[in-house]
C-alpha cells in the first residue's frame, strides 16, 4: 500500500470546467489541482505502475466544501500521475468522513492506494 499526503487548496469537481466559444475546457485551477496531486503521487510512488487499484481517501477541508466532490479530481490526478493508465481501473473507493477546518487554512488529503489483483 502506498500512502500519499497532499497539502494545498483543494478544488471541487464543481469548479472543473469553463466554457469558451461554446466549448467546455477544464479550468486552470482544476488543472493545477490535479497536476499537484499527480506530482505528489510521483514524488512518493516513483515509477510504480498498477493495472487496478482501490483507494481510501481522508480529507481535512474548509467548511464550505463538500468532501465527496473531491473524488473525481483525485482520480484524475491519480491517472495523470501514471500509476494507472485509466481511472476507470480504480475499483473500490472509500471516502472517510471529512475533518473540517476554518477558511484560510490549507486543505489536506491523504490517499491510500492499494493494488488490486
């Protein structure tokens, strides 16, 4: 099992897109968030590669965010890290109840990645 600890400003799936000229694009803040998740995973796991994985996720976020809205960006960051080829290969996901902090503090996400056989 690999455990990753990420700290920063989490971005909800609710802020993932923006529209330009009638087309939908990922917002810059969403891209930055999933890039930072991917970077943290690479820094911890190196070139580890799995076919299928399961996740346990624990978050400490500000009181205005719904913790379940972080699942998709976390999965996108895991895929971008290269630890798996496609986030559809994430089987079981357990999202533990969120700890809440006041605004102005950094968010913290702990991701435990387990290889599935």
